[in-house]
C-alpha cells in the first residue's frame, strides 16, 4: 500500500483548523486515507477529531497511507503546509 512520511508544517500542529482542512480534503476522496505518528495507531484522515487525537505538533513526522498514491500525495502536501498561515 502506498505511503509516505511527512513533517507537520503547521505552526500549531494538527489542531482544529489544520485538522479540519485535511479531513475535508480526505473525505472528498474516493479512497480511505490514514495518518499515523511513530509507534501510534493509524487514524482516519477523513475525521478532524481523529487527526487531533494524534497529538502531532509542528515538526512531528506523520505517515500518510492509502491505496491510491495520488491521495497519499495530496494529503501529505497538506500535512506539510502551515495551514494556519494567513
């Protein structure tokens, strides 16, 4: 299954706003996407609440996994961005 590791780019980590942006993008895809931190259980990337349970702060390495490489790439790009920057 395709996967990649990416470093969280949001200054506040994967909290409410970044988690919502990522979950909305993941939910719009036709495939399941999961996120996981090292030694943690994968969570559904389509759920902002589940993303927030990762406790991923800025600089945390997250594994993005899906059956679809394009979905992995899309969600990984969002995780790497500072989604709180305006």
